[in-house]
C-alpha cells in the first residue's frame, strides 16, 4: 500500500509541473519512500536469511534518502532553498556516505529473529549515529514548517498545516520501524500511516 500510494502520488505531483522544484523534490521524496516500501514488502515475505539480508540493505538504500528529499521538498515549498543550501549539501553528502556504508556490516550487521519477524535487521556500529543525524534532518524540516506558519496566513497557512499534520502522522508511523533494530520489542505497527 505504501509503495503504490507514494508512487502514484509522487508521479501525479511530478507530472503536474515537471520544472517546478517543489514538484520535483516531492516526486523524489515519494520515490525514496516507494523504493523503501517495495523492498520492505519483499523482505517481509522472504523465506531465507540471505535474501532477507540483501533486501534489508536494498530497502535502506531507499530509506536513507527519504529525510534529505523531505528537507529539500520543504525548502523548495517555503522558497528558502538558497538560504538553506549548505544544510541541504550536508544532508546529501551524509546520505551518499550512508548509502555507501549501507553495503557494509557497519550499517546492517545481520538479520535475526525478533518478535514474530524471522529476519529483522541488526544495527551495525554506525547505524545508531546515522539514525540520530537522519532524524535531525527530519526534525529540521518540521522546524522550518512550524516556523513558517507564524509568518503565513490564509490558504497558504492551511496548506502548510495540512502538510505538517500529514507528515507528522507519516513520520510517527514510520518511526515504529526503528526500535526492533536495537532489540526493543515494539512492532512496526505504524507503517500503514506512511500512506497519509
């Protein structure tokens, strides 16, 4: 469901105006969610540890870019790209380095039985620090949205509120995936909220 909804919405918004940075960055944000969701589905139905391990790394290849594409989309939406260029460059460099580390045991160490999940990923030594910076990028996007609400009015303010509420619900749902990486027995029950 997450793969289909994010693919359809991203494509719809992108095709509406292929030259607008808001549409482009939103399309990329949705594409990264679609990649994560696509491999997530196949990982969950894996019957062998080796294929599940490969699929965990494949889904993380998409997930790594969700936060920077989200931040870039928010900056484009708020028309503050030039002011936040250095932070965006940092976010993309961080993501490229994380992408390269994703294919090493430092990122995804292995897969093991956790709760009812036969092949849940085990965090490598750099996954914890990665997650802290990745979440900071997400929260920074939220901060920019909240800050802009104070200086906005009318229909635009309502639009920004909808985006803030919808992405807060989606990020909260997606956040339920992280505890099991660190052997905290909280299942990823919020995944379906990502479609919001």
